[in-house]
């Protein structure tokens, strides 16, 4: 195993020093973020209460990794270079396709993991070596070429003499890699169905073919990890069309994988699919409109632009238009005559409409003075579909909560 730390050199730094404490209590030095050539380093105290710094750098380049393959690299950590004993606590790596771990290894290969505390038993013994292991798994990346990438990470260490954890440090490292995918996907390398209503089915088409280095790549079979996903392979003039359908289930956000087996030994393309199951009729940002108004008179035209909600019918088998079936107070009173409701299409979204509300007066009965008006009006606007959109007795409605507070001004 190659011992890296004795060979490390201090790199020229481009930023002035600026420190802050993170949630671990570790000091993060801004001057350790990046050098002129893109390397990352950190600076740590040579000994307790010393302002003199010892530059350390950990850097590894995996090179170009074929998509679907993994790589492993180990750094041998020479903790004696820190002069004062430091206990490694944990390690963080920002890369979504990478994993980092800390172990203590004996000459016979036996390893033990540390428990994340700053006690002496987490230091390497005389016959152990501290190891930082980086595991790269390109299957967790999209099946596309990725150019030279830098992924940063750090080890959190705590001086053995520090009983409070306030003197923790970060030991930074970087790993570099690029990914070469044998397949070309167009236009999608991941499948985002966005919102799928319960009465509809989402569908996405993308084409697949081998790249210039793999012109004979074949797609043999396909499977999915979620029963809501159905995928097929369809040959099309020298390429293959991947057709994926999403049948909604329970409400909420969902994720799954579409797995395509190829004739490359051991290579399976994994396309991530994600979708959100929503109701056919939806209001955003919420099913509620609330505002203030003087109960004894109508609001002036124009104020309704601020008293609005967006409504949508996701079911493309019917018209996106809504009608107002009624406005009812919580006390059961019909107050439809007290409000003006307007529905306006949203130009950029063909199925979305803006519903605005304006108070026309009439909530007060008889000669009741404004001073005796109810504290707050609460009710709901019932939106429904046109008769031509009601099929088989299905008559969907969308209730919008309506709350009107009395105006603060007379």
C-alpha cells in the first residue's frame, strides 16, 4: 500500500483565510477550498494552542471509469504528521455515487471500524494503520458521459486532549473522475413524469443506441423496480425506443428504476424514474382564499387579482374548464350572491385556470350595522365540471375554502 502523506506538498492557495464552526464544531478554513490547479487541501494545527499550521493534501484521480463499473481507492493516513494526537470521528464525501469510510487495519488485513467518539480507543494501535477508503459506483449516476469531475470531502478529527469537541478540525480530500457511458440516450437519461393524476397514465419515450465505441450494443431485456412502472423496448430504424408508462397508485412522491440488460457482460442500464401522484382536481398553492373586506359594502374592482388561487383538472379526457356550483357559509347559508367569481385561463399552461374572488356585499342582513357584523366569514366555494364532462355518473367537485376577515378600516 502506498503511503501518501509523506509525499504531500503544500499547494498555492487563492483565498484569504476565513473560518467558521459547523454543526460538528469543526473549523472550516476557506483558504483550504481550492488552489490554482483545482486541488483541495486543509491546514491543521501542529500542536495545541499553536497558530503555526501544517499543510496536508489528499488527492486521487480515478481517471475515466466506464459507466456501470466501480472503483476503490485507499488513503493511508499518517496521523503522526499532526504532532498532537487527533482522533478521526467521521468522514463526509459530497459525491452521490461515492462512499467513504474510515477503518483501522492490522498487517494481517483485519479491520475495525471506529465508533465516532473522540476517545483513545479510536486511535490506531501500534500495529494498526488508519485507512480512508473511497468507493465509487458509477451505476448511481445517469447513463451518460460525464467529463472530468471533482468531488470534495473531509475527515472530522478531534484532538485527544479536547474533551468538549470545540477544537475539531476538517482534513480535506478530493477525488477526481470521469464517466464514459457506452450508451447514448436521447432526449432523456432519467424519466421525470412530474405530476400524474389518479385517472391518467404518464408516458415517456426516449431512444437508446450504442455510442461510437459500442456500435453493436444490444438491449436484451427490461424490468422495473416498481409495479407502477411498465416499460417496453421497440426497435426503430437502427435505434431502440424505450417506452415507459406510469400508472398512479397512492398519493405522494415516488421513485423507481427501469433496468435494461445489454449484451455487454454485466452491464445493466439503470434509469431513474420519479413521479408525483395527485388528485384529478387540484388547487395551488392551497385550496383556500382569504382576504379582508368591509362587510357593509362591495370591494372595488381590481382587488380580486390579489384574492386568487390556481385550479387545474389533470384529466385530459375532459375540458379544463370549471363552473361555480355554489358558495355556502359554514352555517349552511347560500351566499353565492355576495361574491363574484371569475375563471381565467393561464396562457402558459393549457389546463390551469386562475380563480379570482371579489366581495359584492350582502353578508349583513336587514338593517344590521357594520359594527354588529360577524367576526369572520367562513365558507367554501364549490367548483364543478360542465355537464358534458360528467361521464358515467362521475361528478367531481373541488371545494375551495373561503375566509373573509372584517376590514380594519371603517
